[in-house]
C-alpha cells in the first residue's frame, strides 16, 4: 500500500535545520530503496525556498509509514511543525498502470 507523508517545516527557523541535515535526509531516503516512490521538498508560495517535504512510500501498514516518517533525519532534528501520513492511491501517471 502507498502512503503520502506531508511534513511542514517550523517557521521561522526551519531553513537552517533543513540545510544542516539535508545530506543525512537524502541518504536516508535513498536508503529506503524500492519503498520510496516519490520525494521532494514542498516550496513556499513564491517557489523561492523549501518549507516542507513530501514523500510517497510503500509500506505494509500506516504504522510502518509513520515509522519511516519518524526516523527521517529531518524529523529527528525537530525540523517539522507537523507531519501527516495518509494512505494514497496513485491513479494518474502511475508507471505501473
């Protein structure tokens, strides 16, 4: 099952934390292997700087997806103000369909 993880950075002050932990975050995400389907930063309204994260992961349960979210180095560094994990059905643009 697929799960979308939406994480919003703390504001103000999130950008320095994000910059300091970016490499560890990318290593973590890449280390998920086939479990990661999509990933990238959410941007401010002007598209000028990242202020959140979206990940789409494959997991057996929502608890597993939440565990992935909690173990992300960004989460460990207390970057996020909020994190929402939702089951997701990839309908349009899914290369598997």
